[in-house]
């Protein structure tokens, strides 16, 4: 059940990336955020009940709530026209928590691929904090591309492999994910440089000989 939810996490991240890149209307994206947010709250609730008090199983699914509440918050915010600082600072909380879940996956759950994937999510949610919480609008394009790419790399592809039984070779998978993330997200930075440059300021009236 959690793998199905992961598939739709990938879908909503891709959609939100397109939103940041100006390809999708905000209200249209809001509806899908609400759908996935509700799914990502109901899914861990069911899995925690089914875990019957097993702390390892509860730990493994508890982080899903971080995403469920993000998407609900984003969806409601887009529909209601709310200021983004709330979801921005919540994203900072998620980014820090994701580092903890990365550690847990590496050292407690012995799941190194998802240890790396949680690092991806920590990086992405920190970008959301910078963009939405601190209003660093120059990061919009870069964050949009990172969001869309992570939708596939951390959501859709892992979910498809897990659901089909092809999620194999965890050590090699973790290394490949780490290398891909570092190379691609580093390369994206100079490629989006123009979008981070402020347009030149309009010349002062005196400098163009305007009458006074």
C-alpha cells in the first residue's frame, strides 16, 4: 500500500514542478495536491494500525505524514490564496526531519536506497523553505526542475520497481542514486543561472534626458 502512495508522491512532485515552471495553473494543481495529501494521511494511519505496535514498522511509515500534510497545506494554500511563509517554514521542519529519517533508513532499517532518497527529499524541502519561506524567488526555476526530476527519481521509478518486484541490489542502487543526484542537481545550477539574474533596473529619468 505504501508503494502505491509513493507512486502518487512522484506524480504530485512532477505536477508541482511544472507549477513552479509556469506550465500548470495553481488552482488546477491544488486539487491534485489535496487528493494526494489525503492519500498520504490515510495510508500511514492504516499501516500504523496494521503494524500492531511494531516500532520498526511504525518508524518505516511514519514519515509519510510529512508529505501528506505538505500537500494538504499546499493545496489549501493555493485555493485560498494564502501567503506561502507558513508552508515554507513547515518545509524547513520537514527538511530537518528528513535527515533523521535518512539516518534511520541507513542505520536502523538497513535500507540504503531510501536513506539516499530521504536525502533527496531533505534537499528539496530545504529549497521549498528558501523559495516559499524566505521568498528567494530567484530559485523558482531551479526548484521547479529539481521538484519535477525528484518526482520521477524518488517516487515514480522506485514505486514501479517495488510494485513489480525489480527493486534489487540495494547497495548499487544507493550509489547510483547518490551519484545521479549530485551530478544532475549540480549541473542544473549553472543551466538555470539566467533565471536567477535580476533584470537591469530602469534608467533614472535624468540619465535619459527626460524633461523636469
